[in-house]
C-alpha cells in the first residue's frame, strides 16, 4: 500500500514537471510572437493536452482505487458483523434451551454483547439489546420466572440483530404466537426429560456412580444396585398414577429367591418390592409425568431423600441395602 502511494506521488510530480515545462514553452512562444518553429509549437500543444489528460486519469484512478478499497473493507466488516451476530443468536437459544436463564448465563451474554455486538451495532440497537437483557435480569431474580416475558425479550433481541444485518425476517406478534403454541406442545416433554436427567445426574454425583444402568419405564425411574449379578434395582415413582412418590428397592422374585425373607408382599403389584420402602412428599409425581413446572429445590430435595434412603438402614430390616445384598449373595461382590 505504501509503495503504491509512493509510486503515485512520483508519477504526479513527474507529470507536473512536464506540464510546467510545456506551459513555459507555450508562454515563451506567445511572448516572442511565434519565434519557435511551427512543428515544435504543435508538438508542445499536443503534449500539454496529453499531460492534462494523464493527470486527470491518475486522479480518477486514485479515487476509484480508494472507493474499491472502502468497498472491500465494508464487505469484510459486514461479513464479520454477520458472523458475530448469528453466533450471538445461536448462543441466546443455547442459554434458553432449558427455558431458564441464570444470572451467570446473563453475565456470559453481557460479555458477548460488550465484545461482539456493541463495536458493530448502531447505538440505538445496542441500547435496545441492553434494555432487553436488563429486563430479563429483573425476571430471573423472581422465584417464579415469567417465561413468556423472557421469551418476548429474547425475540426482541433477535429482531434487532436480524434488522442490523438485513436478514429480512422478524419474529412479529403473529409469528411469536404460533411459536408459543408449538412450544406448549414441546415444552412439557423437554421439561420432563430435563428433570429426569437432573435427578439422575445429581444422584450419580452424590453416590459416586454406585447406581448403574439407569432407565425409565412407564415414567418410573430405575437404577441397578450393586452390579448386574445382584438382581437388585432401586425404583422411584408412584403407583397407578397416584402422584405419591415411593422409594423402594425391587427384585424380581422368581429369578432372585435369595431375597425371599425380605419380600414386602407375596402377591400384587408390590410383590417384588423389598421391605422398608419410603414415601416422599416432595412433589406430586404427576407433575413430573406431565412435564409441568417443578421448583428446582424440590428436585434436589428428592435426590437427597433417595441418597438417604440408599445409605440408611431400611425400616423393618435394620440393614442397608448393601448389607442386605452382601448377606443374600455371599459369593458376589457388591
């Protein structure tokens, strides 16, 4: 770039020098009444026109080059702007995937706005985005977050960014209404899946992966206890969709007769239960089954009850489940 500018400067200086010489000859000839030969005069006059044309051409090319450089710079800036704005929109959806936004996640979004959005966005757009994030921050501090309001603010941010990069589309009121209808069909499934995943994750963390082969059947949560050879499972869930949560150990009687002395019942739905089950009143299990909103604290409370149920001696048996398995399976490792 510097070499190119230097070359242009040298060229203009050279043309200006030639023009000065030609003009001097023209003036000299005019003063001394055509003392120069006719051919010299004609050549000089032609040279003056050519030099003027060359100088104008250089200036035009210089302006065109600057314009092309500005255009190329603008294209690169827009490409970077589009990339950052699209990445931020994707980040918004990642944060909102569980339909809950924490202050830590908001802080993460704020850093992205300061680093990637404000340097490229118009001042009014940046102000609008920050106002939406502040409104979300107020909602996140409420015990019962207004998810509809939070989602509306997220839509507003997306619309602002979309307008900035000229995507053409927008989440208008009618579109938002249809999205909310669709989400009402999907959200219960996502809630249910998220709560079950959280229960299993917390339980594994607290019991150091003592329980294995987690599975869900008919909305009942099952974990294998003590390895695959023990035939023992931990069952968490209600019965007959009653909503009342039972914590119980379970073993199929006909295949695992070593647990016969500890069977809860000889027949019926609970015939494979081990004595000492526990009732939990943490929340109505039908809320989990239907994917309705649960207080995060109630989920953690249920996990703590399951941990205590596993670690403490069972009622009517006075043994922990590990002690019971070891007693009934003396040749098997627990």
